[in-house]
């Protein structure tokens, strides 16, 4: 009887917690379907009186959200593909290739992990400006391209590839690139998949760097465009909530389908690291 | 990092952007200006407030959530785990917008809910005393799911035999938690502490979207200050000195936490 009471109490706590965690998201969706001005009544309504898609239509027609959506998609996808290739190669090199200064370079990289990303933004901005990459989508991808923790993660994983396998391929006359493509990449599959979902997420959600680098309205990604819109349409709660939904939906769907990778990635990374 | 360091000793500004040749080395002038800028001290205080209050609060919520989800009696564990983790995958800017309306003094959900239990309307984002706690609440909600997973991993790595042995010795639930769970989670605490602290020092989007640093600069943070100096007024040299201070704070904070951990370890 006591165990039963405890079980019920435990579940009650969990349900309350889940409602608290989910309610801002649910309200966002609900408000985005309300008619203009409906959310600004007292007491605030929880559900739309008669759901409407008018705000979504406005976003994609007069407010050009489709353009920003596309920019975000290019930045996140391009950034992810390049990051997976770069961390894959770097992690493998640190694990398996012998070159001068390998240990010291790797140690310097690890030390660099404590440097907040924002600290590098100022010199990075000047550098990109000299290279003419300011206001380009490629410029907006820069911060996600070579994550140090990613290189570290891949390296730990790559250490388990048997040296014999690599040497056998080399004896058979395979070039280093061939070895990387046909042996290393496939065996790094799972860790690169985990890395990929995290990179996509952080590239999609990134705000401060795109805000700095993308100055031309047509190149904005969704978060920057949304913050910009919020300045002009502060009173249009329902419209802004529709914009928030559009921004969040892709990463949310990705999360629903790929949550295994998120959860494994975080749990594995923290235990080893 | 080195670039920021070098930059902080120069007067790099809007004229240097036109032509790099207009940049001069000014030694410690930027740091002197920083030390005498009232805005800097306000930003520093606000940032420390956010780190010192928000960090531990976030870690505590994560630990409680992890323990609840991990309890043996709980069914539908994956469901609760995903529900708690969901806010973490969302876009911060979008969520800051959502919460700006939730905090609305007149039509916001929070005041409506508090009104039910008889607490008067609070102007969350318009009152200098409440604006920072409001930002802390948002970021705890947004981020606790991540640390919850980290704690879950830690909890699941504790061998079941330890609990059984403690129970045999007559230890109750609280003492098992105090003497088995907490010490075994030691390394996890360090990880959570350091990662959360580094992230907290970088708070930027929440004040940028919700309050622009106001009211009365009560939510002006170091990174927001750095952004405004560097990319609104184009004083990149001065801005770099803020970046260097931010880096030193993070470094010292990390070392202190590692040291504390070494001392408390058995």
C-alpha cells in the first residue's frame, strides 16, 4: 500500500513537471492559430476560439519567411556536411596518423575548449572581412565547422579501429584518401551521425554569430529574421508565435526521429569526458 | 584567442575597418577605460548574478528531474525523459519571444496562473528587480534537460550493489542518497558545473531579444555589452578587452571548480 502511494506521488510529480516543461511550447502553437488580438485578452485564452492559418500565410507571402527558412537550411546542412568531414578527418589523424607535434597540437586543442566562442568572434570578424566572407552564408557556418569536442569524440572512437586493417589496405596499394573513404569513414559511422545531429541543431539555432556576419536582409537566417521581425511587430503576438513555430518545427521533428542519437551522444560524452 | 588578446591592445574602430592602417597600439588604455566604465561593472555584476544564481539552480532542477525519471517505480520513462529534454532542442530566440509574452504583465500566462493563487500581477520584464530572475527562469527551463541526461548517465553508472549494501546496513532513502548517490556523482557534478558555468557566462540572446539589457541596465550582460561596443559602435579594440576579461573569468571559474572538486574528493 505504501509503495502504491509512493508510485502515484512520483507520477504526479512527473506529470506536473512534464506539463510545466511542455506548456510554453503548447501555448506557442495554440497562440499561433488564434486570430489577431485574441491572445491579448484577459484572462489569456489557452486555446484558439476558431483556429486560423492566416498568420502562417502572411509569414510566407508578405514577410518572406520562406527565404530565411532556405538560408537557415543551407547554413545548417552545409555546415553539418563540412563539419562531419572535417572532424572525421581530424579525429582520425589524431588517433591513427603519426606526424610531428601530434601530441602538442592535440593538447593545445583541448586547452582551447575552455575559450568561450564569443571571445574569438571579434578577430574572426576582422579576418573574414579581409577574406570577403562577411555577409555570405558560408561565413555564417564558420563556428560549427570544426568543433573541438567533436574532434575529441571522433578521436576516441577512431582509436578502436585496428591498425592491421589500415596497414592491410595500404599494402594492397590503397591511397591514404582511399583508406579514409572506404575503411575509416564507414567505421566512424555512429559517432559521426551523433555529431551530425548536434551540429545541425547548433547551426540551425545559432543567433549571435549570424547576427554579426549577415548584414543583408536577404541573407538572414531564421533566428536573426525573427528577432528583427519582433522589433517591428511586437504587438502581433499571434504572428510572432507563428514565426516561432516555423523556426522550431524542423529541429523539433529532427529531434523526434533522431532522439536516440541526441540522448546517446550526451550520455556517452559526459561519462567519458 | 590570441587575436582577441592582440586586438585588445589596439584602438581598432570604424576607421580601421575602412583601412587597417588606421589601427594603433594603445597599450593598456582599453583596460583602463573598461575599469572606469560604470557600464562594465554593471554588466559584470549582472553576469555574475546570472552565473551564481542560475547555474546552481539549473543543476539542482536537472538533478531532481534525473532522480525522478530514474526512480525504479516509474513507468513510461522514455516519455518523461523526452518531455523534459524537449525545450533544449528548441531555438533560443524563438523561445525568448514566447516567454516575452508569457511574462506579459497584463495578458501573460504566468501572471494569470499566479493570479489564481492570489499573487498580484508582476511586471516581470519591466521591473529592474524581476527582469534578471525572469531571464534565469527562462534559461533554467530551456537548459535543464541537457544536464538531466548527464545526471541520468551518472546515476545509471552507480552499481546497484552499493544501494543494496547500504539498505542492509539500515540506511534510509535520504541516507542512501546522501552517502551513496551524491559521492558517486562527484565527477558528474564537476562536468555539469563547468559546462553550465561556461555557458552561463555567455548569456546573450535572452537579454538581446527580451529586454535589450534593460530596464535600467538590469539585464545588461558582459557579452551583450561586448556585442554593442564591438558591432553597434564598432569599437572592436575596446570590445576585445571585454572578451579577454570574459575569458579570464571563465578560466578562473573552471580552475576553482576543479580545485574544489579535488579537495572534496575522498
